[in-house]
C-alpha cells in the first residue's frame, strides 16, 4: 500500500509509573511503499542505559510489522558525539546505508541506517 502524503506522523511515548520516560517520532516516507523514517528516539537521562531505548525501538518495529510495513530508516548525525547512537542502531540490526556530507550543517553529516522488516 502506498501511503498518501497527507497521512499523519506517529508519536510514541514510553511511560513508567505513569510518567513519560521516553518518546519516539516516526512518519511514513512520502511516495514510498511501506517505508517509514524514525526521526528520533529520546530517553530521559534518569532512564538511559536501562534498555528503554531498545524497548522503544523494538516496539516500533513490532508495530510496523503488524501494520505490514516493509522498511524502517533512521537518520542521525555523523559527528563523534553521536557515535554511541550509531553503535546503538547497528547493535539493533540496522545496516549503515550511507552518508550525506555537510547535510545538517557544515561538518555535520547525515548517516542513514535501514532495517528490512519481516
């Protein structure tokens, strides 16, 4: 199914004891068939390094599979401070697909990851 450009973006909020501990924002890639772009996952600093980001990412992938979508792409910055982010996506089964130099700003590349969904 090809999604129309008017379709809504999706926000997921991770709650612990009814308090938000993390958030994710994704949207269907316009004019594609079953491709989604995860723009970010953010976990509150008090809850980082406890598996919350991984749980959110797994939830998103499971949701997309139930929705019969075929691919999730993720874009992140190519700066040294974001190496842990790139390592996180690689450790969770995402393939490094490419880099666009100076995308976000001069010296700040965009690194693109993808994962095919079963």
